[in-house]
C-alpha cells in the first residue's frame, strides 16, 4: 500500500496502480529504481492539485477517463506524463455557435480587448486571457492561450491583428 499526500489531499493506493502507465512520472517514481522520500506520517508528498489527482487515480485504476476536460486538467496530465495515455475528448469547435453573452466558455467573452477580421473572413477576438477565432457565421474555429505572462499566455491583451498570410499578432 502506498500513502500519498497530493496538495494536502490524502490517498491510499497500490504500486501496481501507480505504475500502470509505463513511462509516466508515477511509474518511474514508484518503479523501485529511485528512492522515494516519505514524510513523517509515511506519506509521499506530491505538490500538485489534490482534487484533480482523484481523476488521475481513477483513470489509473479503471482505465476510463471521466474528468472534465479543461486546461488545468491538461496541465496535470502533462505533469504526470499521462497526456498521451488518456483519451481526452476534444471539443468540436466547429459545431459551437458564437454567443456574445459574458462568460468563459467557448464563444463567450470576459473582457474583449481587440477584434480583427482576416482576409478569409474569419473574426479574431482577443479576450482577457485567450484568443478566439470564429468563422463568418459565428462558429468557433479555434481558441488558444491561457492566463499568464509566458509564451502563449495573455494578461488582458489590448489588441489583435491578422496579417495577409493568416498569422495572428496579439
């Protein structure tokens, strides 16, 4: 039995469960090849989102992914080396319609900071922490970006432009 403390949430599982996906961070960590440090209470501490880890552990136990699909969960999967193993359903952006009601779902806005129209007629909107691209009828074609100041991250962009070759500048 392995006792875990993931972000303050306690879990109990087995080495067999943790090593189920070869090449993952957990499989490497609990393979026996490395010494694993335990805290004073016998738990292995992992400094990640404890509530999201429940979905990861369920996947390792059952082989079925039943978690919400969002950017935070994708980061957790990448951290644990499970992004390739988990069949996360992709959103069908092309079937979603434009809805100008304030919100954070695809096609909705928090605080738009710029809008541009490409030579192909697609509409590009810079909003709070992401850029969304719509076709002429308002269907979401693409959404990218996240909150922050690193590559691919935005903090309230104030403008957007689309070059003749389709390159988007934020």
